[in-house]
């Protein structure tokens, strides 16, 4: 166990970090970082604030773990001879995720909490997919991390963006949303570019992987969106305003995005999306 804290240190790299946030990682006109001392504009019950604070705290860990996934994709992209834009964008995605985690903890502070969380900070290596070629290996991992995970996040965030009315929180949700769109694009672009030149073995390997990946993402997302006990409608609305969408709504979006976006996209690319979703199974 350890503490995840994302406050800036006082090292000579601090200015460079701030420059990156202002330039390379920028979206829109106003940076979403929340300065100390800024107060919530709306008024909310103590219960809503507490639940929203814990939701953002839990999200920080998830965002931070995604940074490891993207940075670990770099060596696999190098081994598979991906063109340079995939390598730079994957590192941008890793930086985005660290920033997302910082923004989540900013929101914890904004909601009156201590911006840190105690968690198991051990990270997991990416699957090696024994026997797969370098291209198939990275495509499998990109399918999971980008085409599935990030496409689902994009839809969840689009819903949150609609419902979050507290302005500072909304700005954070907008940054997350814009970044996740790029993170999903990375996977679909690589898959679309490489599919036509895959060998029969590589393509067959990907087709075998799809039901496993779909089963695993379903399990992972359901785990990340537990069903809370039913709550009064007024509290539910307050939570939505604070960017904490109910797990029930999240689960509905999960199935809609898999069935209406992801499966058809695989089919368009000539991959067996429908059959794989019907056969999905957790590894
Ligand atoms: Fe993220
Ligand atoms: Fe992301």
C-alpha cells in the first residue's frame, strides 16, 4: 500500500511540467486546473458532496493506472515498427492520464477533502500474448486499452458532460472527454491501418482474442461501476451535477456503446464483432 498524491513538488522540473500542461496537453481556452481557495458555485447537501468526493477519489487511481498502460505500449509499438505518430501520441496519452488523476484529486480538494488516496500502487505489466507476433501482440493490447476501454470512457464522459452543471467540475469533465476521444482514436487508427496487411495467422489470432477482450472489458467495467443502494432522485441529481453519474446509468451506457458503437466498428473493419460479443467470455 502507498499514497497517491499528485501535488507539484519543488524540483527544477516543475516549470517544465507547467509548460507541458499549458501547451502540449492543452484543450480549449481555459485550463481546467482548480486554484486553491476557489469555492463551489452551487449549493449541495453534505451527503452529495461526500459521495461525489469519494467518486472522484476512486477515479484518480483508475486514471493513474491508465498512464502505465499507455507508457507500456510504447516498447510494443517500437517492436512492431509502428510509425512515429503512434509513439508520440501514446506518450501524450500517458501524460494525459497522469494529469487526469491530478485533476480528479484537485476535485477531491475542491469538494473539501484531502487530495490523496491510500491504495496498492503496484502496477501490472501488459499481457505478452505468448506466440503472437509483435504486431498481433500490440494490436491485442491496443484493442483492449484503446478501442474498448477508451471508447467506453468516451461515451460515459459524453453523458457526464451533459449532466455536470457545476462549472469547475464541468471544465474538468470536458478536458477528460476531449483527451479520451484521442485515446480511443489511437487504437482504431492502428487497427484500421494494419488489418489489411496482417498475415492469416495474425488475423486469426485477433479473432480468437476478441471474445476474451469483450468478456474481460465487461467484467472490468461492471466492477468499476458498482450498483449503489437506490438513492432519492434529488440526491441523484445533485450527484450528476457534481460529475458523479449513478452506476446504473453507467451500466446502461456500457452496453449501448459496446452494441451500437464497438461491435459495428469491428464489423466495418471485417472483424467478427457480433459473433465475438455473443461468445464473449472472461479469461
Ligand atoms: Fe483518462
Ligand atoms: Fe484515456
